C-alpha cells in the first residue's frame, strides 16, 4: 500500500484550503482530510467504499478527527451511524501515516513550537491561519493559479476529486 497526498493552498487568501492523505486497499480508499468549513478547520478520517469497483461508491467518515470516534455514512439523504469500517491493522497504519503527514506538511497556528514556521510565512507576507503549510514545503506546489496545488507523483487524482464532491469542506478539488 502506497500513501498519496494532495493539498490546495490559497497563498493570498484563505491559506490551506484542504489537505488529503489516502491509500487504496482492495476496492476501497481510506484516508484523512483537513480543511476549512465556514472559516473553521475540520478534519476526519474517511473511506470511499467500493471506489475501485463498478458499484456505487459510498462515503463514510469519522464524526471527529479521531479514528475511533463514531463513524457515519454520508449520502444525499443525510448521515447515519455505521460501525468502524476500517480493518484494525489498517487503523493503526492510517493513524501513523496521518501523524507523519501532519508533521511533514502542516503546522497549527497556535502551536508555540511552530513559531519559526509562522514567522517564515509572515516574512513572505503569507497569512498564518489555524492550519498552515510548512514554509519549507511551499516549493513543492504548482503555483500558476490563485490556488496552488501539490499532487503526489503517480497519485490517482480522481480520489481527491471524488472525495471533495462528498466532504463537508468549503472547497472542491478541480481537475
């Protein structure tokens, strides 16, 4: 299993729009996302059930930013509770990958240990928000548009596009 990442960043506006980490396991996709919803940061683990099969894909996510919090299936008719859909060994792997992903790519504006990162963004006249991209990673983004993007090499970009049609975040991933 190989993990992939995709991030969207508005350097002169909202800052981090979304960050997604995922991996495929059989016909399913499991991962974690964080982004803005009505000006607040929201994060959750997710599953795109049957993404790589011909049947209908279902979107399930943790109700909080916690693998072991209650999970829901979200659809056009609303959300309903479901049992944890992630196999236990994969739970541990996703939590580990999420921790590595955050440490590598992101920092939180209220973290005193990230003061140097916040000052580096401010020196570039970039806002420091609740969740931010580490300044050392900004060079990895494609920057020709108002929204900068990072796409992991070889990643199936259909995954974040499909996920963003279903997640509760304000921003959608564009082709």
